[in-house]
C-alpha cells in the first residue's frame, strides 16, 4: 500500500529535486588529491626513519659480533702462543 | 563499477594516483549528500575531503575488505564524518555572514544553493543523527535497511530516528503556520 504524501513529504520531495544540481566548487578533485599527497609525505618520512633505525640496529649488532669475534680470536691466539711456548719449553 | 575495484587494487599495490579515479567517479554524489546533511556546499566539501583521506588510508593499509560496495562504504564514511562535524560544531560561517558568495556557476546551481538554504532552515533544529537519517531517507531516497547499514545501526533504530525527526519537523511547521 502506498501511503499518501503529507505536506512534509511534499516539501522534502521538492527540496530533493531542487538540490539535484548541487555540485562541488571548481578544483575540488585537485584539493582532495593534494590532501592525499600531503598524507603520503609523512609516509615517506616514516619509511626513511624506519630504514635508518633498521640500519642502526644492524650496525650495533655487527659491532657486538665483531667485538665477540675479536675477543675470541685474541684468546685463541693467546692460547696458541701459550701452548707453543709450553711445547717449546717441553722440547727444550 | 569494476574500474573502481581495479583502482582499489592499484592503490593497495602502491599506486596512489589511482585514487583520482575513485574521486572523479564518486565525488558528485558524495558532495551532494554531504551538502544536504551539512546545509552548505562548502561544509559538504570539507566533510567529503576528510572522508576521502580516511578512505585512502584504509584502502592503502588494506583495511577495506570489499565486503560492501565501495560506493556504500564511502557513503557510510561521509555520513558519519558529517554527523561528527555537526556534533563538534566545526562548520564554516554561512556565506550570508562573512564569506563572499561562491563564484557564479550557472543558474541551476544558484537555484540549488537557494533550495539548500531552505533545506538547512527546515532541518536546523534536528539532532545530527536524525538529520542524517531524514536526508538519507526522504532526500536521497534510501531504504531503512540501507540507512541502517550506512549508519551502522539496526533498522528499528533508523525507524525511531525517522519518526522523531518527522514529529519534530511537523511540530516546527505547525508553530510556523
């Protein structure tokens, strides 16, 4: 069943038709895309920041690894020298 | 609207420029919707721009799952952004107050702006959610089920808002007679 339209329905229906020609002002699409571009700049900045942090972490880990390797090789060298010295001493 | 689904895929894969296709295809209807809810084209544009920024972020982050159509999803974002803007009172001064009239863009558009002011006057005392509901129903021509999906609520809640809005508007008209 179709309900009869009252004055309010008729008024809203008239305003619906009368506002159909509304449209965005000139340059609206470009303004939206500029806002999107502005959004993407911090994304790039964030990317660079994250990349820099990753590099720092890798560098720190490399430094720790190099120190450990250095200490181990130092110990190995000392032990070799000591054992050699002992052998020489034994031979002598 | 397959080209819009394709545009979404392009954005997800990093081509931000594909967003232009979405804006060009959807902005006429969205700006008209937002203008009708907000009561001015300028406020409507602000709302739609903010909604597009939210939509772009969601698409680029992969948060748009495609369960609802892109247009329905954008309708939802615009409507909720408009309701938030009405609640927070972040609206530009009306052109009759401090801003110059917009540039002449044709007789039809000028008449439409006059009608928009009439709509704004009619709906001015309604709370934002009732205002959005009556625009979606009586001006945009959507069903209660579609409005419920857009406003993320039940059909019953939509019907309740519509009844309250219509009662308030009829009371207002009686007071003006």
